[in-house]
């Protein structure tokens, strides 16, 4: 057994040592398991997947109890965050939703012909958010496609926990799901991992994705760096109840998973005609962020994370000020949350960790020009706008290339039908094999 240390977070994870030969054998077994899986009917497999997901939605199940015991150490997220957010992430993965995606993308709620399906799918994960690979897992297994998961360094454990959930329900279906642990960049192992599957999907930096794409023999689908933002209009800011709801919704979307997901808002564009309303909104947003820091305590932060937050704050203090408004509002004595107030529309990410750039603009006609250079980076926009403006704002943002547009407060609660990066889920996996 090999010891994988927890980067100072106080845990030890033991995994079996992996060599190219062992991985090749496991992938061969996985391919055979896939042949057995394809003989199972779609309704049968959907029922299995539904039973495997169900315990993750129950607060005191064996699965959740074990996850809450171990995941704080392996991911750095607090128990309250995991208890609250994990079920939200997994709730869309029920049988009816899986069937709905297959029906919507393939035109019928059944599997496509076997010669159009990949022989195997490899999903390479990155980052710290647990359970990100489960969406691909359930969709692949429902289609009868065996899937291998390479866990992220920041979440080495959850893929194993979900594999155990599957095994408890149905050993045959579970056999078509392999969790393969190796360190990114191990050339000999990756030569095997990237050579067998017809389709490889991966999350990561643009550089990492380019390196993987160059080595994949089949189809490659990469999900790179993305940025999301919020939009709040002047009528919302002027109405006391709407303003408070918008402040709480923005604070919640910022706090869930500490902005480490691509759906977390890093910027918020506000119509700034009413300075008094903006001042009150800032106060309310600060109170709401403080509330969510108590309810969903921030993730464990390394020294480099704290340093990045302090640099972000210092840059704000020296930057251009919005007349009559502070340039920086921050949690006192902690790095829990940060708000910068900027009198321009420049599209820039933050340091993450519950930091937002509040962009004060005269009106939203500036957005298309501002967003255009960043189309490839856009993922989601959360709206808190007057009812009469919702349709027009949605059209503007769709035209600007934003794949997901939703009410503020629901940015990180997408259904299974969400097209991440604007890409369809299962139809993108289909392959065209030359006829014999």
C-alpha cells in the first residue's frame, strides 16, 4: 500500500500502488464489465443508479456519515458545508432526470446503437469540489458505457465512496466503474490510460488540457477555466425587500463551495444611479456574507490562499474609487469574505474564497462589449432584475455567449440538463466508427 499525505490537513489516504501493467489489466476488466453492462436494460440500470444516489440525500445514512467524517480532512471543506452542499450537488442525479437527459439529447429515451457508443470513457478530475465526477458516472453507466475516473488531488476520496455505494446496490453495474489513482503527469501510466478509451473528458487549466489532448487517441472533451457573474438592476436596489433578497442570494452563491466551482459569481454588475441604495446594499451584502460564514464556515485555507486574499484587498485600496462609496468592504479580523467596489465594467476574476467585484455601471448596455472578449470563459449569470427586464436581459446575455442564465441564489444549483461550457452531455460522447 502507498501512503498519500494530506498536504498538512491531518489525514492519510491509502491507495493500491498503480503501475502501467496493473492499470492495463484493470482497464481490460473494465471493458469486459462494460459488455455485461450493455446487456442490462436501461430501466434496470436507471433503478440501480437511483438506489445508489438515494443514501447521499439522507442526512444520517451510512454514506453521508462516512463522508462527513472524512471529507473535511481530504477536501478542506467544513462539515456544515458538506452536509448542506453535497445533497444539493447529488439531488439532480435521479433516474427520471438521467432518462430526461438521454431523451432530450438523443431524441428517444433509449440507448443509441452500440457502434455509436464509446467502448470506454475516462474522466480526469481536477480541483477540490467533491462529487463532480458523479454526473458523468451515472450518465455513462446508464448508456451502458464503462467509465474510469481519475480523482483530483484536491478530492482523492469521494470517487471511492461513490464506487462503494454502487457496489452495495449492484456489483455488476459497479464493476463497470473504475477509480484509478495516479499522480498527474506520470507519463507511462497516462500512456496506458489515454490509449484505451474512445472518449476522454477532463477538467483543468488550459495548459493541462492541451497536454492531455495531445496524447489522447480518441475523442477529447476538455472543460477549462470558466468565470461566472451576477447582474442586479436599479429597480431591485431601490426596493427594500427585493434588495435584501438580492444581497442574500448573492452572498449564498458566493459562499457555496467557497467560489471554487465554475458557477460561483466572481463579479456583480449593478446599475449605480442611486448611491443611497447602493450604500444600503453594501451593508446588507456584508451582513449576509457574515451570516453565511457562520452557517457554512469557509474552507481550510493555506498560507498562499490568505496571501492572495490580502493582495486582492490591497489592490482594491489603491484602485480607482467609486464616488461616495468605499472601495473595499471586508470581514474584520478574518479573510472570510471580501467586497471591492469598482466604478468600471472591466471583466476581471477575483482571488476566490468569497470575494466579489461589485461593478457599478450606468446601465447594462455596456455588457455586450465588455463580455465579448471573454466569451470562451463565460459559464453562468445570476439575475436579480425587475420582472419586466428579465426577458431582455436573458436575450442580451445569451447573445453575449453565457451558457447558463438563472435567478440569483440558484447559480450553483443546476439540473442534470445543464450544458457545462455550452456543451451537450451525452450526445458529445457518441463516436463515428468506420464501417467494416
